[in-house]
């Protein structure tokens, strides 16, 4: 009995030693692979198996919730449109089509939504998704390189891209194209991963990648490859500044960043509507006249007597 117990304890200690050694090796390797400099990577849509997995993930409730949040954030400045001109939106690098679908559900029915991507065959997959969600008639898909957009100057009120910045080889040229196709008071929002994750966040990403990410995505190194290909906030700010994006602001969050126009800037129509509303309020105050201190004192005395 004692010999069997000793053998069992030896086996337990052997397992603990092996697990500790493997854990130490995994942590050391993961720390060494932590991206310091940017390493460009191809989109997952270039791999057919990975593209199919990405399509399935795009239908998950969490993914759809994130897409709805991004679309709502992008169109928030256009909630008030005092003119009859329809809203024109460009979705760069639409991928599975979730952002374009969320835009179609968020914006008015007369809005023009154009979605572009440079990967062959992605538009057909995205169009199929929009058909299943009943918004295919609201979206126009086109294949185009983001740094050579086939649109005239000042064609759109809003340009939105989510998760495409790290795949743009000439990122500065793409951001310059964004500025070109925007109207003078237009809005832009470019959301992407950020490379400079804290060590604990990078370890968590790699742990999820090794344990929970589907095999076809894990085979091409996702999502770690996309994070390694992403820009740090100061790099994104430098690119956007060189592209001369107007009223640039970089929003930094844990795991992601956003290049956007400052929220204090309103489109011309909204600015006019706001100014007219402020003028009406000022005129209303002037018509009522200044507050009489004596009258105010009487009202306070009356209210005090009522309470007594």
C-alpha cells in the first residue's frame, strides 16, 4: 500500500513539474513574440478556410453588438439633418459586411451606403449576409483599393472603417483618400487594434488564441497577427497628420484606437440648426425680461409661508 501511494505521489509531482515547465516555456515564448515593431500581415479573407470561420464569427451576438456600437458611434453626429439632402456613407474594407449592415439599420432609409473592399470574392460573401438580414437593397458593394478610390472629390458625408487600418499597405495614402472624398464638413472614423498592449493583455490574447480560437484562424496566427500588424497610437497620429486629416483626434482605449474628427465640429447644416436654436432661446429670454429681485423675494416668502 505504501509503495503504491509513493508511486502515485511521484506521478503527481511529475505532472506538476511537467505542467510548470510547459507553462514557463509558453510564457517565455509568448513574451518573446510580443510585437515591438510592426509586422505586416495579410487579411484573413485571403485564406478560404479562415474566411469561412470569420463569416461564422461575424454572425455571433457579440460581434453583431460591437458592429452596432461602431455604426451608432459613427452616425451619431448626423442624428439631426435639417436639410433634405440624403446622408452619403462610405464603408472602407467592409470585410464580412457586418458594419455595412449595421449602418443600413441605423441610418434613414434614403441614405446612400457604399461599401468597398480590395480582396476578391469578399463582396459576394458580404452581399449574401446583407440579403439574409434584409438590407441588401440599401448597400452598394464595389471592389476598390482604399488608396485609389473611384469616387469624385467631396462625395461622402461620412467615411467609416473598422479593422482595416493595419491591412492598408500605404496607410498614409488611404487616409489622404479619406480626406479627398469627404465633404468639407464631413466626418471620418477609423477604428483598429493597437499594437502596444500591456504584457498581461498580450498574454491573455495569446492564451485565448491557443485555447479558444478556431483552428483555421489559429493556423494563420489570428488574432495575434492582426495585433502585431497594427499601429501604436502615436504612429497612427503621425500617419493621419501627414495625410492632413482635418481636426484630427486620436482616441486611445484598451486594445483599440480610433482616428476621428473632433466631436466639437458639426456639419454645416447641424451648425446652422444649433445656432438658430440658440438664437431662439436668447430671444425667448429677452422677451421675458430680467428677473425682478423683489418679485423673486415675494415668491420665496409665499412658498415659505405655504410650507409653514
